[in-house]
C-alpha cells in the first residue's frame, strides 16, 4: 500500500510537471513575444512550494546535484546566492563572487546545500566550479567531465595546469549515483552572448557533448539581464518582453544548441538588501525546471 506521504509527493510532482508546461511557454516568449510576466508571478507561491517540498523519488539519491559552468564572471556564484536568498527570504552571500578581477574567484569544486532549519536541508545541491578562460588559467574541460561522472571529490582544489587524474588526491575512484551530476546548467551573462570567444564556446560545447553522452540534461541561464538592458534595469517585469533579450536567447541557442525552452533569463541579487517577488519569480521558474529535468533523469536510470 502506498503511503500518504508518497501519494502526496506523487501528486505534487505531477502538478508541478503540468505547471512546467506553462513556464516553458514563458521562457519561449523570449522567442515568440507571447505571454506576460504578471501571470508567472501569480504562480510564484505554488512554484516556490514545489521547490521547497521537492525530494527525489529515486531512493538511491538524497540530493539532486546541479553543476553550474560557464565563463569566468558569468554569475554562477551569484545565482547560487540568489537561490539561497529566495529560500531564506533574505539576501545572502555565502558563495563568494568577484566581478572585477577577470579571473576565476572559485578555485575549488564546491558544494552548496541550502538549510531549511538547523540540521535539515533542501533536497538539491549546487556545485560551483572554476570558470572558463581563454588562457590556460581557467578550469580544464577534463576536470568538468570528471565532475559530471562524480570523480571529483567535493572541496578539491582545481589546478588548470594539471587536470585531475586517477590516483591523484581529490580523485573519487568509486563514485555513487549521489556523487554524479544530475543536471548541467550553462551560465552566461545576457549582455555577453555575442562576446563569448570561440575558444570558450568550444570548451562549453565539449562539456555539453560529454554530458549528452552520459544522458545528463542541460539547461542554460542568461544572467545580469539588468546590466544588459536599461529597460529591464528600470523594471524587471520587462524581462520577457524585451527585444534585445529575445535576440540574446536566440543567439545563445544557435551558439550552443540548447533548446529555446531550456534557456532562462534571470536577474541575480547584487544591489538589493531585500528580496522581492519580481526578482524571485524568474529565479524560481528556472530552478523548478532544473529540478524537473533532474528528476526525469534520475527516474530514467
């Protein structure tokens, strides 16, 4: 007999899956100009509730693992902080970003769990990793491939000049399903899509190909929409109706091949002292879809 808890989780998952169709349409509006921002905001409480209640149905996994990758300075750490800010209801800054050095501020393969209450955590983990650079000082593609398959131990310090290999300190020789990445998310600033170098694009494509061979789902987040567009900076609710941002989504789709309905526009918390629903809405929309894609992957194994 199925327990009431299991039935509730099943119903919540199916309801969220139906809602995901609606939110896909919102992300697709970047291409087709359809939809409005007001309706997704009305769905924010239900979406946030799904995120907070999410638990993997695969009993071999306690936490769904999400790996963020992209160019240095893309806003990976800031997105992690923004997710935590939404969950905590206040602006946080645990993942340390750096917007001025031009070098990757993240040096280790760092996991981020989000606390519900003392000793109790949400059922998903973000892994932050060193960013791509045009020179040899950024993260090595082979290290990201190893991370995808769970071979990089958490908190391992990455060396761009010497990728991790079997037998080295920090190499996990026997990764479990929990150690492996369940969703890969590319993070790029919305205003820099046309400025991504061929070298970095090639690295991102190579990582995407490796993830595809493993069956790992892939999505993308275009960050810093407020910096890319003055109209959106003045009013975040213009995020899905702005022609410039629509063009950037289409360009990124063509560059990396990620489907349009898997590319999300987000403004990270960077200047604010308080959270607000207008900023929360696209963050939660993207996060919910990430969890659904990861859940589908885990259920296919």
